[in-house]
C-alpha cells in the first residue's frame, strides 16, 4: 500500500485534534471568565448596637396575698379558710375593686406534723390550707390602703407587691425606646463611616432585643389597725430596647 495516499488523512486527523484542543481551551477560558464575572466585590460593612431606655411611673400594681389556716380537723381548717377569704374578697369589692381584678392564683391543703409541748414529745398532726389571691390595681396610690384592708379581713400572708405597666403603656414606651436605639445606632454608624471616608448607604440586617423591668416588693409589715394607711411608694419602671444593626457603606 502506498504510504503517500494516507498522508492527507493523517494531516486531517492532526488538524482535527488541534481544533479540538483549541475548543477545549476556549471552553475552559470562558468558564474562568464567567466565574470571575460572578465574583462580587467585598461589602463594606459597619456593625453597631445601641440601647434605648425609657423611665416612667408604673400605671398598675399587683398585690399577692394569702390566707393560711391550720387545725387538726381538715374540714374545720378548710371552712375557716373559706370564711376568711370570702370576707376578704367582699371587702375588696366593697372598696371598689372590680371582680375581674381579683383572682385566685393558688390553693393547696396538706398535712403537717409538729412537736407538742408534752413531755413525751408526741407529734401533733395538723391540716394546713393556703389560699392565694392576686389583686390588680390601676390606681397605684391605693396599694397601701388595699393591703391594710386585706390584712384587716384576715389575710395573714403578703407574698409580693409588683409595680408594672399595662400592655398599652408598655407598647407605647417600647416603641419610643426602639426609636431612640435606632437613632443612636445610625448616629454611631454615620460617625464611624465619616471618619473612614465612607457613607452609610443602607441597612443589611437588624436584630432586636430588650424588655422592661417591673418593681417587685416582697416585704410588708402591719403595725396594727390603729395606724394610718401603710405607705407603699413606687419607683420608676425601666423599659429598654436594644438593636444590633449592620449597615452597608459606600
């Protein structure tokens, strides 16, 4: 067979191979350029946080009181407790406290044993009943009056007094605290951006936290019915809102 007859065929194959290689290189180069086009420049960011705080007088107070009775007879103990609590609730309602502002938050009855004073030191079994009532006042100036009224009715435990905010007041003050915190966060970011020869161009992310802090009081002392109304003075309630903001800069 004449080897010269195969020469064009060999050249064609070589040319085709070169063309295939060129096509592969073009494809790879195109992919690299496309990938470079999709790479975004690094964002210029400023992270800042600020807390807005509002102090205000509370507009409601919650008073938790209990009646506790003891007796060797379970029924007697329970009945005495019920009589005292019924009398107390009636006194509160007669003083102008709406029924929906008075509610039972706890009731329990259990057996206890106490040492007697006898020589043999025998155990005396008693039944103890505790009935807990929560009174909510929108006129916080009456807190001392209502406490004295409850004690006069037979209440023998004051669990706590908490000055707080109504839902409407809390919403309004939290909005104010949020506005204050956002204003401070933007001011801080703007100051830093200007110092770095940048301009705040927008917001990328915001995180919100914070709350409010009611004022608890746990001590109450009754010095006798001959005294005037027990003074109970509320302090300021603090409402806070914290924002963490990421700003875009240009």
